[in-house]
């Protein structure tokens, strides 16, 4: 009987503890998951194996700059590309090439004249997001990862 009373008293204290612990564990895990809004600013990298390029991206809420490197040699391609970002919602945005900066060409002007590059974050895992970028009738899916 004495042991049974101790067990009942311990259960009274342990059950709320386990409930609280479970809630806190879930909250901590949820806080570590990135959301679309976490990709609005920061430093990122993107690897495109199809084009053999690696991009380093620095993003503020409405501005993005990119440095592009050859994936195999590590050599930098041309200058920095600068974009204005127009957010449609937390997960969708349009990249418009900033023509006030240097390093623009006819392709850049063509992209802008057709509304820019439409991007949509479709999935987030860890610190990386899968992004579908569309322009005219083509789409490319890439993975952008936040490192800072």
C-alpha cells in the first residue's frame, strides 16, 4: 500500500512534467524549421549541376546580388548580377534585373521586358528550399541553401 501511494503521487507530478517536456520539445523543433520568410534576407548558395555553376547570393528584403562561379574550376563568371525583388507573398517573388547597375546585356533586358523571373518556394528542408523558377514557357527547379 505504501508503494502504491508513492507511485500515485509520483504519477501526479510526472504526467504534467512529460506533457510540458513534450510541448517544449515540439516548440524547439518547430523554431529550428525555416519558413519562406527566412529566405527573404541572408546569404545563400545555389548549385546548378546542369549549367555547372555555383551561385553565392546576398539578399535583403527587396534586393539580391549574385556572384557566379564555375563548379569545376572555381573561377568567377563575369561580374555581380543585381536584382530587385518583388514579393507576391511569403513564398513567391519576381526577380527583375537591376538595370541601374553595370554588367547587364541583351538577355537581361529581354528577361525584364517579359516580366522578370518568377520564383516560388515549394518545399523547405533544413536550411534549404526547393525553388521553381519560371520564365516564358520554361521552368527550372533548384535548391537554395541558407548559410548565414
